[in-house]
């Protein structure tokens, strides 16, 4: 389910970026940087959870 959230966030931000580029291109850059940061945070959160679960199970 989490991958669907990440894909949805990417698609929604893509639409917003396309719309913003027509009128205010500088805000489109901010939206893309913010979205990239949020996606990285979500992915790292999932990766650290799996890392700690595997570390606990291996002991």
C-alpha cells in the first residue's frame, strides 16, 4: 500500500508542477524539491524499519 502512496504523491506533484510551470516556473522548482524530499523520507523510513526487523530476527 505504501508504494501506491508514493506513486500517488509523485503523480499529483507532477500535475502541480506542470500547471505551475506555465505561470510561475520558480515555484515549480520548489514543489519538485519538496516532493523529492518527502519521497526520500518515506523510502528511508521503510528501509530502516526493514533493516531493524531483519537485525532483530537474525539474533
